[in-house]
C-alpha cells in the first residue's frame, strides 16, 4: 500500500500544466511581454513604457486570442504533427477545408467503414522487387 501511495502521489492532477515557468518567463513577470514571441505577459504600467508597446499589442478578446493560431499550427505545436507537409514526398500541402460538424464527420467515417478505405490509393505505388534473371540454356 505504501508503494502504491507513493506512485499515486507522482501522478499529476487532471488538466494541470506540467511545465511551470519562473523568473522572466513567469505569467506575471514584468518583462515577459518583451521576451515572448506572442507578446503575452503583464503590460508595463507607466506611460513612458507604453510608448514602446506597438499598436498591435492592443487588448484582444478571448475569441480573437483563440483565433490567433490555426488548428494546423496548434497540431504542429502541441503534438508535433505537421499537416502542411506531405509525409510521403515532403511537398507543401494546401488545406482546402476543415469539417467540424460531428454529423458530417460520422457520415464520412461510416462511408469509409462500409466501403473500405484504401489508405495508400493516392500515394506512390509500392517498390518492385529485383528483376527476374533469365538463364540461357
């Protein structure tokens, strides 16, 4: 029981951040806005320091903050999945549409399950074996 209690203490609580920042990268640090690429952080309170802040740093609504990064950028940042690059040829992929309605997604997946989706249908053909050697008699 002691061993299990020690293991359970190591499991982080659900929905808790596993990376904590201290110093200038802490959420309330005064210099964080100048160091982070997105400019997030506590804004300077003095008028002299506000002159240095550009016009693009105006306060944004929560919806604007969510819209700042596309879903493809989020996938790449969080999971390391780059959907803008083809995994087979390495070329650029253009995203045509994003289907977000659950009913449409279920219908598409049901169609693939019913008719059997060919995963490699639109990719390069498989490599051939070595040529057959014909022996002259």
